[in-house]
């Protein structure tokens, strides 16, 4: 029987209009553009403003653009998975809300939360449904409104994060393109270094948890940095070795955009040059589940059919992984 592969056949994206610059941040907390650029590599990030607007509003914009670009009717979609850490509500799933806002009525859908690796986990899951032959048009969204859980009085975390969303369409192909292989890993011991203390079932919200500012991102930067550098590079190098990919035959690395220094360390371990790496952290910051698809969205018109691409991520959990993809279409011929 011919093997069915799961190929990305389109990308849509959305970032909100409001831009929070390092200069504005340095008027809010004790920081400087120079510190943020040297230690993290971020110049500005987009922030979703407006009462009652949540992650699904950005996800829906990305999905609408994706449907338009790929000339897909919402009724054709049979599964929608949303990678997200900042759902609109604890329940129902943000995937369901995005589906409603984009008139997707024939699909089942659910959220996946694997910290900053959420999109990688969700894309892998989607590819399994497609490879099995059970689903033909699957949307994977990566979306986060990190500004909802960032403490803008904490200089150690507030420069890092931004808001955004992007989505891909995944379809079956019998050609030699699409998702070739994935390595996904996790180690729950890392949760002590990166989490949100209150608001879940272990510590429901109370006046005390709010007064103690426990509904924000809690991060111990240094241990997270060390794990991220070693784990993201380990699985990316392993992926290259498994498939005999060399620095010469790899077209693109799409790394999670958490810190420019982590991206550079990963590229160095893989032996590739910076020109082979998609980097937009300067303009968006860490948009958590949205970083990888936002890169694909921005670089789409440079991508060629057959390009060898490795996606890599590291996030809360800890979770991490890499995914090897053969790009399925010429990105400049879209729309
Ligand atoms: O996406 C999920 C995964 N997350 C990550 O991958 C994040 C990984 N961690 C990091 O990227 C880095 O650890 C951070 C960017 C979070 C922090 O950078 P760092 O080089 O590890 O800084 P640090 O936490 O060791 O702090 C160094 C100094 C401290 O001052 P002292 O104690 O040396 O006097 C901090 O108080 O920098 C100070 N500092 C700041 N100074 C100016 C911390 N934040 C700031 C700031 N502006 N915004």
C-alpha cells in the first residue's frame, strides 16, 4: 500500500497591531533596550488590546487567512487542534471557539498544552490523524495571548513575551513530502522552574493568590536556559543524524523563539549558519505556541518544494522536540 504522508499545504498568521517597544518597557520597569537586546535579542513585541479579546480572536484571524489562501471552505475541515497555553477560558477548548468564529462546523477539535512545544506536539498529533487516512483536512493553530499572564512589574519576565497566532493546513499526500519524522520528549521534573502558581485545580484563584501575584508566569531563567540550550540542540542533531541530513542539505531550521542566544547555540551545535535559521524574535518576542508557525508564515514565500526543514522547540513541562519536514509546495506561488 502507498504510504500516506501529512504535508503542510498552507499557512496563515496574525499579530495584533499594538507594538510594545523596549523603550516603553523601560518606562514600566527598571530595564534598558541594551539589556534586553544583549540578553534576549528582542526589540519589540505585539500585544492584543481590547476588553474581552482573547487568544481565539487571534487564532480565528490566522485561520480565516489560511482558509482564504488555500481556497478551503470551512465545511471541509474535519479536525482542528489548537496548541495553546493561554486558552480563552479553562474550558471549553479554544479550538472550539476558533472553529465557531471561523464557521468550521464539521470538525472535532481540542487544545494541546505542552508549553512552548505546543505547536510541535499538535502538528505531530495532526500528522498521525492524516497518515492513518482517517482525516483529510486538519488545521493546526498555535496561538497565545501571553500578555494575559505576564506580570508587567517583573522585569525578569515581562520583556520576553508577546502575543500572536498562526495556523497551518495539513493534508495527505502520497508524494515524498510532508512530515518525515518527529522526536518529542518531556520531563516533568522541570515544572518547578517554569509554571503559573495559581488558577488551576491545585490552587484555585482566591484574593490571596491574586494579592501574591500568582496568576502570572513564574520562571527561573537560568535553569530553563540551560535545559533549553542542551535539549533543543540534542534532538535537532539527533534528527540530522537519523536522516543523514548535513548542514549543506538542511535548508531551514525553525527554532522556538525564546532567546537569541538559545537559537544561536542550537544552530552552532547543528553546524549551520545563521542564514539557514528563521529568526523573528526581534519583532515578536516569545509568542509561545505561535513562534514556529509565525516563522513559517513569514518565510512562506521563500520556501521551495522539497526543502528540508527541521522545527525545534523547548518549553514548560519541560517539553521539547524536533520535527523533520519536507516542504510540499513553492511558497511564492500561493494566493
Ligand atoms: O519559552 C520557554 C522557555 N523559556 C526560555 O527559554 C527562557 C530561558 N531563559 C532565558 O532566556 C534567560 O535566562 C533570561 C532572558 C530569562 C534571563 O537572562 P539571564 O542572562 O539568565 O539573566 P539573569 O536572570 O541571570 O539575570 C542577570 C542580571 C540580574 O542582576 P544581578 O543579580 O546580576 O544584579 C537580574 O536582576 O540581570 C538582571 N535582570 C535585568 N536587568 C535589566 C533581569 N532582568 C532584567 C531586565 N533588565 N529586564
